[in-house]
C-alpha cells in the first residue's frame, strides 16, 4: 500500500492523484481504490463489519397475522427503552420471578446498528461516492424499512411526494457523469432546503453519487464531517426545474452514455442502515403506513415463533412484493385499498404497465387480492412463484440486503434489467400494500 499526502492507494498503480486539496482526486489506474485518511479507513472498516451478523430472510419469515410495534425515529428511543427494561428487572424482588420483557424486533432479527460513513471507491468501471450527502436521521437496523432507489437529477422531483407517503429513510444513488454533477448538486440542495416539505428530504434521504471513470466531474468537493457543509448553497429563488437545468441537454445525453441502473440499485441497497429494504423506482409511491404495518407483522410473527419455541429447519428464501398501479396524471393518489378499488372501477387507475408490458407485472391472484376488502394491519395473502404465465413478472418487493444483487452488466436502455435478479426468489404476496405512479 503506497501513501500519498493523506490518501492511501491500494494495489500497484502507475499514477495516483492525492493531495491535501479540498476536492477528491481519483487514481488513474482502473484497478485502484482510494481511502482519504486513516480515520476514514477505520470508519470504513467498522462499517463493513456492521452487517456481518445479519440473518438471511429465510430464517424467520412465513405466513402470519399482523402484530404491532413502535417504530423509533432513531437509536435514542430504543436505547431508553432498553435502559428502562434493565432497571425494571434489577428492581424486582429476589424472591419473585421477574416478568420476562417482550423481545424487541432487533433482538429477534439479530441485526446490528450501523453508521453511514462518507467514503469513495471504484466499482468496476465506475467511481462511487458513498453517503456523500447524509440524512439527518440515522435509523437503527430494526427501526424502519429503507426505500432504496436510483436516478439522475431529472428524477429528484419525486422525492417530496414519495416522502409524504413513506415517512421513513430513503437511500438514493444519483448518476452524475461529467458536467451533470453541477445540476445534480444544485437540484439536491433545492429539494433539501426549498419548499414547505424540504425538511423531509433533509431528515430522511441519503444521497450516493456514481459516474464512469471516463467521465469524472471536473471538481468534486471533499465530503465534510457533518455530511452537508461541503455542498453549495441552495437558490430557492429558482424553481426545481430551473435549478436542475431541466431545459438543457444533459452531459449524459450529449455523450450518449448508457444509464447503469443496476449499479445504482446495488449501491443504495448495500448502504441502507436498516435490515429490511424496499428496492424500488423513485416514481413509485407506496401507500401510507407501510413501514409500521410491515414491521408489526414481522414482529408479531417472530414473537409467536419464540413463544412456540419453533426449531424447524429454515424455509426457502422469501420476499414481500407490492402490487403496482398507474393513476391518471391529474388524479389524486389513493390513500388505501378502498380508494384504489374505486379508482380502478372508474378507470382512473390501471395495473402498472398494462398498456406497455402487462406480463411484466402480472401478479398471481391479482383479481382475488383486489376483491378482498380492506382490513386492519398487514397480512400475508398468498404465496406465489415466478413460474408459468408469471415467468416474466418483475416484482418490486420488501426484502433484505441478503437477496441476490442486481446484474450490473445490464443497463436501463437494454430493458429487462431486473430479470436475472428475481429468477431464484420465492415471493410472498401481502394484503393491503401497493404502490402507485402517475401515467
């Protein structure tokens, strides 16, 4: 390992650009990876160890009725709850058997809390800036579900409507080759600081950046310790469209660069701090209440297994798909399944890609699911598999980071970019959860 003025370059390379400047420099060699300092190296090492003990999804999930769980916004509430439990147990009389406190979801999952650390490195032919803009709230591994997604600066207008419904952590990988870096940063600062709902973006969204090694931006500010002071000031006198330069031809389009969608998907999912993730496209908005309902269902089932002392062999891997629908551009988004059913009846909503690729989202038992009336909580409705006439189904689902990664050789333009990832999965369908997007 060779040392260059505060940076470390791994492996043998011809030339390494590292200095004490305020901008990041990248090694010329395609094989090189860089870490900015010894302190950051230790942070990266700790971060890489965080997820070693995560259990695969197939060890605990199976059909059940829903339960309930309190979802904390961060670590503080959970730590206080733990302290109260310890104090309560220590005050119990020695002669009386103290009541065993109900196991928390984190204890049942066996997951470990992580910390979002700014770092950068190479991923194939791409440079990736991990956690370049960090959310103010850092959830514990069992506190929430992270919505992981991707896009370029032209997709950022979806964040506020998404967050109003999701109300939880979002990890977004932003593709910003060459000169697209500047409008991408300007657009991110605009959604973080301008408008009445900007606080939702600041609180919940962590942004990662990636770009080809052949199309590195001219200047990349070194990430600040606080995660945001290295960013340009927001210009709220402009609209988001103006800040993002949406009327101009992008660098990506000018240089005919393919969009490496699966690199963005994998980066966002791998960097999520929560055990459960919903890997989705940013234009798809889940119905409100998904996070507490889903965690409640899982927590309730795991408690039942604990009480029954279940010791049977793990079942095959399972994930939890969401049904997806399109609504007319000027229609309001449905808040629940009852409203969704009414919109389908009035033709204000249709199944996703019905007129483009109906087989891609042909969900097993879709008609039966829609006919089932709305109920409280969340329940597994049906166990489905990607076989027969559902062979081309491309589900969006809640799972964990243990599922197979997306194939990074595939691009958005080539289509079928999710097909190789879903082949080996068994899927669980749930009642009451869906996503909607505008036609």
